[in-house]
C-alpha cells in the first residue's frame, strides 16, 4: 500500500519543508488564510445581538461552565435546575468546560464576570480556526503538494466562514470535533508512516470519543484504516501502528479516569464516555499495538488473520459489556416526544425527511460528499493512487452514510470532501492551463470549484425552491417571533420573581431560563430529560381541568407561555381545546393568575390561583 498511497511524493514533502517558496510554506499560508476568516468572524460577532451562540447547546454549555466555576464537582454533571426533582445528569464532557472555565477565570479579576464570559466565548471558537486550517492544509500538502494545500486551505476557509460552528459564542463541542476529525485524517495520510503522526491520530481519536460519542463510527473507521494498513504493510508500518494503538489506549484511559466519577465506572451509557466506549477503545488500541510489536514480521495472510482475531475479541467485548449500544439510544423514546420534539430537530432529520420538508437544503448537506465519493471511486477504478483513494473514500463515506440517517454528520462529510475535491481541482487546473485555448476545460474547472462548496448549494437551493424574496429574508435573519421567547428581555420578567421555583416551559426556553434566572426549568431539549419534556407536552395538550391537576402535582410552579414558540404552535394545532390552545386564543382559564410582563416580549407568565389550589388537589 505504500506505493499506491504515493511514496514518490514523500521526498518532495520532505524537501518542501526546507526549500519551498513562501507561498508553499504551510505555517505562513495557514495564517494567511486564517486571518481574513477570523476578521470576518469578528465583524459578525460585533453585529450579533448576543455573545452566546443561537444554539441551545451553546447556552447550556455556558450554564454547565458557570456551575463548575461556582463550585460544582468536576465529576458531577448534574443540572440540578433542569427537569423533575433530582435534576438531569448531562452527558457532556468536562474536557470542553475546562478551557472555557480557564479563560473566564483568567479575565474575571479585572473584567468582571459577564465581560469575562464574553471574552471567553469570543476567543474560544476563533482559537479553533487555526488548528482546523492547519490540519486541512497539512492533509492537502501530504496528498497533493502545494497546489492541493492551497485548494484545501481555501475551501476550509470558506467552510469556516459559512458555518455557524466557529462563530463567536459557539461553545458546544462540534467545532472541537471538526478539528479532531481533520487532525486524524491529516495524520493518517502521512505517506512516510512516521510514528509521531500516527500517535497524534490515536490521541485525537480518543479525545473525539471522550468529547462526544457521535463521532464513534468515524473513529472506528480510522482505527480500521490503520489496522488494515498494518496488515497489508507489515514491518514497514509496525512503529506507526504501535504508536497509534498505544496513544489511543493511553489517551482514552486518561480521559476516562479524569472525567468519569468513580461511582460511575461500571455504569454503561451509550451517549457518553463510559465503561463501554472506554473498554472498546482501550482494548482495540492495546490489541493493535501488541499485534504490531509481535506479529509484523509474519506473512500478509497471517497478519490479516491476527487482525481478524482482534476484531472477534473487540466484538466479544462489545456484546458482553454493552450490546445495547448497538441500538439507537433514542429508539425507546416516547412516541409523543419523537413526534413533537425529535422529528423537529434539524440535525436529527434523515435524508427522506429533508427531501420532503426542506428540499432546498439537500444540496447543502449531501452534494459535496456525493461528489467526493464519486471522485474517489473513479480514481480507484482507474487504479490511480488506490490506497489514498480508499482511505479518503472510507472516512467520507462513513459520515455521508450516517448523514442519510441523521443530517448532523453532513458537516463532517462536507469538511473531509475538501480533500479529494482539491485533488480533482489540481488535475482540472493543470488541464485548463495546458489547454488555454480550449474554453471548455476552464468551464469544467470553474464549475467543479463552484459545485464543491456547500454554501453555493445553499444559495442555489433557496433560489430554486423558495425564490429571491425568501433568500433575502433569510439573509436578514428571517422572520422574528420565536426569538422573543428566549432572549434576555424575554427572561427579565421571570428573573424578577422570587423566590426561585419550578417553571413549566417549552423546551426551547429551558436553557435560557437556566442562563438568565435562578429558577428551575421543567423542560429543555435534551434526551436525558424525557420525563420533564413529556410533563410539559402533556400539560400543553391537556384540557384546562386536567392541566390544572398536572400543574398542582408539580407543587406551585410558574407557567411560561410563548405563542410564537414552534413547539407550542404544534401543540396548539394538535389540541386547539387544550391548555396551550386556549392560551393562544387569549382565553385564560379560571385557575391561572396572570403575572405582570413587559409588553415587548412574547412571554406570558401565569401562576396557579391560591383559592383554587384546594379544589385542584381534590
């Protein structure tokens, strides 16, 4: 496989580091491409209405970081103010909380708490731009030289600028995962099989699993790629395989013992780093490292036999320890939650769902990945750098395939598609320069460059499906309404109410309640709080009398109602005679007392009347 990956380029790569012209020096070019992108993101930050990202996950991450800074145990991820009594144990890693908390702590003594948060939330996503571009540029250099590096850097810069993952305030873990995914690929395509690079890939794989297990299928493919290269190459790849396996096992072990509470060591969870994913990763890493050390001198069939044996052992660990993790962790979700929540979450939608309800974005999510897969298959069929093409095909296809089921993986497929597409453009550019008098070659080259950019498909899709007016509306932020339910202004009235109590709220409002007030939110859009979400949905759907009994069963809660909330509108449409339906029509049931609110907000606040509480209890 060494020959098919392209050993002829290895000497060129080595020489380029010392004698390349300025435009071919990777570090200089990374900064050259990163600086305008960062400047663009800063301008967008200055125009933003809030310093926290628009995603609920960004808000909830800030709440989690605040709790850590306020003294919550490093090992305790319980959101005590979310859900029913006892709170909600979250599944997010402290590995993302740590740098954010450190930056806030650094600036708080002289900037104050709120300004320190603003600085941290602005700095953190911008800091990740450079390592992402560096990884993509390095991968481009390794697979195709300086021209490919420039294409990769250019497309990666466009990716960052047009994505919401690196905007100021985007502090959930997806941007870190993108950096780790790019890093793994940049290391694995090292054609000189240097152990250091593969050790970095192993460590990045472990961190990706520790930070968010949604990347586990991709990590599994990376591990399989490394294992197959070892089985094919043998001794020449032994040091690299051993370094990858050892780094994977050591890093995931460190992450497990440093972030998982001792009393949860034996608890299997399929949505976070637990004994299940720790055992699989560590076992796989140790087996690969051991095989590389003791079996690399065996003949190729024997090495593949060893690899097969390792696979059987890993499968046995999975089936013996956590067979439930082979299923969708949301498969047992209540049908009501699936209908009114999960099916409405954009990143959880399937290809078929998007094709029916949001066809304008099909190209945005799937076109670049499909083009990249097709190009890899074409190269494999022609026998051109087959090893490299197989690697790129594997890492893109796993994400593109997952995106067919859950579109959240499309962002990874789009990022990695930059690599084979850049190789294609290098070839097309060379052809167009050779055939300068043949305009068709230039047209093909420019067309290929345009159709490789997901943002181009986004604009084209909106124009084709919704027209210019809708596109202009989206460019200016789209229709107002729901934003009035979650902003600081919307939360101001709730913030004034004392003492702190439970708030029955639509799930999209939950994170904002936790951020802006001291109250407890019954509902927020997280699958580990199903009972809280179900309670709120059933209250909204219930007749007023039934809703009164449900509210009283929760004690003496507040009811936060916003007619513009999308989920509230669905509940109103489904049960127009239910509580939310009545409130939407302006009818306030007798058992509710309206509380004073600011007219500019869309939130209305209610409390159970004291004189009807005994009747409700009966």
